[in-house]
């Protein structure tokens, strides 16, 4: 059973993003991205905000006070994953990490990889800003979608890895499944278009 089944999830807005709480059954319309940064960024990029949220959830989910969702300040290095409480705490952490760990780090709720995408911002701390991180991640996703027209699973998988197709496809399938669950929770058609 999916962690996001209708029977076991409700939503609340908390801090920088929408978080989920596993709890008692509530109506499907309890979950919405309306008015969120996910919806605003999706509208600009012409992408389904539930797709963006699903990627953020898979990449950086964190549980805080019984709430589960993408964590905007996530820092994943080859050695360890960190979930600082705030932008300032995340930037302080980044300043203390060895340079070789930062080079191979994934930052923010979209887990933007520094080695491959750090050039997209003038300062790496920008990738810890939720809005900037989401815009950069959305740009990376747009490029991945353009690389495999008609094959959403592969294209979304390329957001995660280009080099390992089976692993990428597994990632794409996971994101698409979560997106369907999220859309159902929101009372939307689960198979709505990814782009538009």
C-alpha cells in the first residue's frame, strides 16, 4: 500500500512547503498544491505541480513533528545526509563541509547535484533557497523530458541518472506512481498531463 493512499494521508502546510501526515482518513480534497510554490513554479514551467512535488518528495523527504514531505534544506554528501532546520543552518553547514564533499553533494528539496548543475547559480548557497532550488530542478527536469519524448518514465528517470537506464526507469516509475497518488488525494484525474 502506498504511503500516500487516501486512507492514510492528510495534508498541512508547514514552513517552506506542503507536508503530509500519516493519520486518519480524510476526504481526497484535503490535499492540494493550490497557491503553493509548487503550483506557481509548475505554471511558469508548464509542468504539473504534482510531478514537481513528487520528485521533491522522492529526493528529499524528511519527517518533522509527524509531518512528511520534501525538505528544502536537505544536503546529501557522499558521506552523510543532513536536514538542517533553516536556510541559515544549511548555509552554515555547507561552509563547514570539506570541499570534496561539497563537489559531490545534492542540495535542497530537488537535490540539485553540485558537480553537474552547480554552474546554474552564482553561489552554491542559492541552491538552498527553496524557490531557486525548485526553479533550477524544474529546468533540469525540462531538459530530461525533452531528451525522451513519449517515454515519461525514462525522461523522469533521467532527472535522477542518465548513465543507468534500469535505475532511471525505476526512479521514473516511482515518481509517476507517487504523482498519481497525490493527484488522487487532490481529487484530480490521476493520469492528467505532465506538461501543459
